[in-house]
C-alpha cells in the first residue's frame, strides 16, 4: 500500500456515503460456513468478495477469498481503519489506546503524526517518544539507495493496529524529511514499513 498521509484524513460523512454506495441497505442472501470461515452467498448464487455488505443492519467485510474479516482492518479504498468484532460486525463508538471509533465506524486518531520533525511541537515530541518506547520500535535500517525498512513483530490479538501504524509513521517522519512509504501487516503479526527517502535537507 502506497499513499500520502493526508489521504487518510477524510470526513466521517464521506466514509458513510462511500460505504452506502457499495451495497444495498439490506443484502439479500445467506451465510455459509466453509473451512472455519464465514461467507456471504448472495441471492444470485455469487459470493461477496473484497467488499462491504450490510446484513441485518450491520456492516461486514469479505476478503478476496470471500471470507468474512474480523479484527482491525484497513480499507485501502477509503484509506480508513475499522474494527470488526468477533462476529464480523463493524464496531462503532468505542475508545481504544491512541484514538476511537466514530459513529460511522471509522478510526479517529488521538494525534496525527507530523509530516516531519520541523513542524512538530514539544508536546508532539513527548507523545511520540512515549509511543516508541511503549512498542519498543527499532530504528530504520538501510535497504539499498535511499530505501530504508523498519520491521516489527506484534501480537495480533492485543495490538491496536492503527495506533501502532501511527507510531511507526511518526518515527519515519522524525527520521526522514520527505518520503514515500509502503507497508504491510501480516496475519501472523509482522509489520514491514518501507521508506524511500527524498533527502530533503
């Protein structure tokens, strides 16, 4: 996933409108269990894949295999984090370390990472230092010309992934003055954050 941080800062209203356009208010179909996963079979016999479905007035997300997602989920189409509970339903209005879920289900960060160290305040510095210590984040290591990588192993069951992501992004912002970033989080609990440094000094 490659993007600029400002693309994440979209309003809750626009998130809701975009999600409402993905599927009807009440999806017609039925649940199907397969290989310890849940799928949603539509009325026409097809399966929901890589999309949201509103079922019995609750939102669910189905991956490329058609499996219902649970846990923290980053929707790349809206550049937004969501929390899907153990039933798969989108959580709303919950407080978490580093932020909360608003009425649309979208994650709202307590503090947005700065673009670089020149625009940060002393309050920002103290906040992010505390986050780096909490997670025990390593430094970025060189991986070729102007390319640096930070890898981190976390507990998928207990880690608030958007808070961890913000901490890593902030560490990159304090380390590099202008960069592109790509990242991935594996289901086994490994974050890989790759930076291309613009060398704007």
